[in-house]
C-alpha cells in the first residue's frame, strides 16, 4: 500500500508566500533585580514629591525636587515594561514595534528588552479527538472513523506568525489527513498480507502521524502520537456488512472443518490398513469416507444406524 503523502507547503496557483520565521532565543535576565530597581526609583520619586511639597510650604520653591520626582516617575515605567512572568510549560514571544525579537523559555520572573510586547505561547502537550468523520474507504464503502492527535508546539515563532490560529490549524489539517489516509485502505481484507483499517491499526496510525506532521510543520507543530479512536461501517451499510462478515466467518470455519475431517478420515483408513483390522475394497472405502465426512462435517449430531446386511445385498 502507499506510504503517507508528504504535503507541499509552497503556494499553488498564486504568488503568495509563507511567513519565513524561526524561533530564536531572546535576551532575558533576572527580573527580581529589575523589579527592585523599579521600586527604588518610585520610592525615591515619592520621597522627592514629599520633599518638594514641604519646600513649597516652607520656602515657596520646590521646583527642582518636583522635576526630579517627575523624571523618576517616568523612568520607573522603563523597568516596568521589561518585567514578565514565564510559567512552567509556557513561553513568551517578544516583539519590539512589530519586529520579532526572540522567545523566552526560561521560567520565573524575567526581564527583557524595554518597551516590548510579551505574548504567551504554551508548549504543553495537547491532545484532541477528531469528530466522527464519514469517508469512503479504498473499496468505496462508507465508514465512520475518528482519531486522537497528540501534539506540541516546537517552534513558537512559527506558531505565532506563520498561521492565524495554530490550534484550529492543527485540528483542520488533522481531519484532512485522516480523511486521506482512510481512503487509501479498505476497511477489512481477507487476503493475507493486505493492509486494512481494521487489521492494520498500528500501521494506519503511523501513516496518519507522518501525514499530519507534514501538514502542520509550517506552523511549528510537532506530532507526538496518533491513535485510531473509532472505526465502524456507516449506519446505512452496517447490517449488510455484518452479514457479509458472518458469511465469510462461516465459510472460513467450514473450510477448517472440512480440512480437519479429510485429515481424520485419511488417518483412520491408514491405521485400519496398517493394523489389518479389516480389508476394504474401493466401494467400502467410499462408503466409509462418506459416512465419516457426514458425521464430522455435519452441523447437527449424527444418529447412528446399525447395518446388519452387506453392501452387496
């Protein structure tokens, strides 16, 4: 059967281009030190305001202290804009006036470049179950199939800038890949070595993982695991397919029964001849074979009939 299709991410039929950006490390330092500097500046600001007010009341001139207090107040917003908190399992994508600066992955209270924006991007492992999709298998039979996709953001820059909504992008592309994989395999197959949706679940899941990974690579998403969560014939043909499976099972069982019965009859005739229990001509052998096959292959218990005569009347 065909392997998973590698999906091209290049634009087709127009001149648009994908966003070419890769994650890089952003500068960051201990945010506690910057927070202490900010608090010290604002404490000095408050002190100068109070001192200036006292001077105005006492001497009528506290302009210098007021100006310094105002400057410290404004400068205090610089370290304030640098401080960000990164929780475990999260990152912060840093932008400076629309330009991508880098990504901070180190957790805790961090300080980055001033006057930048900090967007949180989760790198936790996510999973979702696709809807119960109705597709036609390789034989054209309608089947209902669903899968569980386990994924994680690997490149925060691509997940932020290359697609509008990376979570919805993963969902839509996963369902599209599941539809494609389901159409390349029959639901079931009686031919040994033939891959099928029901008989080769692990292989189908592996092919699904490869195709989903190829589709979502441009969004910086890594596929960890895929599993088939549900598989069944569509309701309109489920009864007919059940009868077909039952008939195939009956035929397979009958073949085994006949094969075993022939082996048993052959063994019985061979042992009778080896031990010279009775000498049988061809006609008696044929009658014995017929009786044994009826007893061994019959679906109901045979009723023995004692024949006191001979085959030749």
